[in-house]
C-alpha cells in the first residue's frame, strides 16, 4: 500500500519537478542576438506597462488573462518560452500555470524588466 501511495504521489505531483531554466539579462540578450535561437519572449505585464517599454519582438499576454486561458500559448508549446514581468511575481504565477499544463521549455528571466532596464538594454515602445 505504501508503494502505491508513493507511486500515485509521484505521478500526480510530477509537475513539481519540472525544470525551469533561470537566465540573467546578459544571457538573454546573447540568446536574443543568436539567429539560431528561437525564443518566445512572453511579457506578462499589463498592456499599459508593455506599451511604456518592452523587449523587442516580445509578445504581451497579461498574466491574469493567461492564467484563465493558457491554451492561448499552445502554438508555442514546443519552443523555449521566456516569461517575465516587471519584478517577477506575476511571471512566477504564469510559470506555475505553464508547469501545471505540461509546458516543458520554460525560461525564467532573473530580475525581469527591472533588471533589463537597469542593465541599459534597449526597450521599444
């Protein structure tokens, strides 16, 4: 009985063990500049925040909308998705939902947009 319980526990909690790659802004900038890298840059801030300045070629899906409709990202399921917001809280909520929905190429931007801007990297409006 203990083996069955442990096995079921591992099956139902396997999403906890999903790997999320953590990159800093310098690593991300290098990867963006690499033409062989096919990253999806997912900015989960509000539309107003996004319009005030965002990373070039990023897509904006506010975290509250994405949490209710994660299927909106199905077309990117087999690509690395870099998730970021202003400081990290909303991005973590989205990362948790992506893990629960079996996305397995998740990249977390350390420091999020605050770190990107502090590093002096370009943003577009």
